[in-house]
C-alpha cells in the first residue's frame, strides 16, 4: 500500500512542536518509530512533501531498512511573502529559484515540490487564505524545474492555479480545492495525477475547530470533483497529507481510502492503482 502525500516532519497535532523536535537535527528515533509503524501497517511506498530541516531526506536514507520506497523533494519551495514559510524555503527572484533547484538536486531530491496557492479557509466556504501566484509565474516555475530534470508536485487550490499548472505540464496536483468544471476537464485531459487529500477536510468534521456545515460543503464539492475527473478519465491517487492537522501517520491512508471510495465507488481500487503507478514511475530520479 501507498501514501503519496505525507509530511514526516509533522505529527497531525501541533506543527510547531513537531518541527521543534527536529529543528536542531533530524531525530532518528522519531523517524524510525514512524517508519516501523508504516511498515507494520503494510505501507511500501511513501512520497513526502518535504521540509526545510532535512527530516524527509533523512527518512529516505533510513526507509530501505523498513522495506519502504521513500520519495522526497528535499524541501518545498515557496515564493517569499506567500504560503509555505512554515515548512519550506523561499525564493524572491528567478536567480534564487534557480539556486534552490540546484540545491535540491545536490541534496538528492527525487522531484520538486512547489507551493503555488494558499490554503482553504475552513471558516468560510469558497475562500482561500491568499491569492495564488500568477499564471506566468507558475508556468515558469514548473518549466524551470522540468529543465533541471525534475518532475513537479504542486500544492495548489483553486481553478486558476490548477489551470496554469496543468498548462505547464505539472506531474501532480495536490489538494485542488474549489475546482470549476473547466479545471476538472483540463486535469482529466492532462497527464497530471490529482491527489485530492480529502482527509484534510473530512477528518475535521466533528472536531469543533471549524464549522461543520462549511467543512461538509467543501468535502461534498471536492468529492463531486474527484468523481467528475475520474469519470472523464483523469488520474487520481491516494495521498492523505499525513502529518497535517487531524491526519495521523500510519492510519491516515486508510481514512483517505474511505473518503476516496465514497467518491469513486466500485472503481476505487483500479483508479488508485493506476494513479499510484504513474506517480511511482515519474517521481524519482
Ligand atoms: Zn501536504
């Protein structure tokens, strides 16, 4: 089994404390415990979203001991002043971005992870925490990563950012909240795999931090889009966003499969197997 979107550095509870534990250096005992739990749960393939402290990279070194194929982007890359500063490394101009691509390559990254939009505001339906990057910017970011020999995973919400990423030939779209039908069609027609991380929404229902009526509305819309993209022949893969708030490691992938199967029905296994195969083939160097 697989989980194609996790954050080893995070714990699903408190991101500041989780990062704090690894800030001085990656803590092998914490990583080994989590890898052992994943192996015991039957996981053989994990793809990390990256972190600025080398936790994912260290995990990649240790994972073979647990029979786990671990893919890492080294660190996520964000535009300074935009979403991503809590976990990634920022760029302010194209020269800085080019240096980050070189740095990721030198560190042994399997692919590049880009932040190109904000987060969902779980208090207000239809609202993202900030505007996405510009279309031209998104296309240039992805093209430069491709030119450097990498496949690209984008943290991306909203129609505009998704259309730009797909236009640039991105290999995987993460989250993808609030997609209009135009974006669903573009995704389905492209070679990109969509990893909708439904757990990041569904797992919050009943938790009390955010209004359930907003969460349910977001989840219903996301599930309808998952179904729509699959019906149009698009690729969907299982990634829970384990480590994100309310998404525990080791069990996150099971819950994600449940959310996805509610959207995909009887074809769930075949669709997810196909999406997984594509990511496993592409997201390595
Ligand atoms: Zn994530």
